[in-house]
C-alpha cells in the first residue's frame, strides 16, 4: 500500500509593499467596524434615554393617581 504524502508548501515570501498593502486593508476593515460600533452605541444610548423617559412618565402618572386616591380616602377633595 503506497501512500503519497503531500509536501507542505512553504509560504511565499511577501514583499514589503505587499505586507504594507495587507496591513492597510486590515486597518480599513477595523476602521469600518469601529464606525459601525460607534453608530450602534449611539442608537443604544437613544433607546436607553427613551426607556428612562417612559419610566419617568409612568412614575409621575402613578404619583398623581396615588395622590388622588389618598385625597379621596381622607376626604380632602370636595364633593
């Protein structure tokens, strides 16, 4: 049984220009990812702020309702 083993080819030596081009393209990808992450963070901040505003509105509405029920319970509001 003859088994032929494939020889591993040595990687080609890259020139300095090819290495720099490769690094530049990788850097461009990192920059694009960074811009996308920045936009995503801004969107998340907006969503959190809307959530805080909603909670604040619910709290104020609940406080008003609680004050009305308390006033009715003690007979402060004139009938």
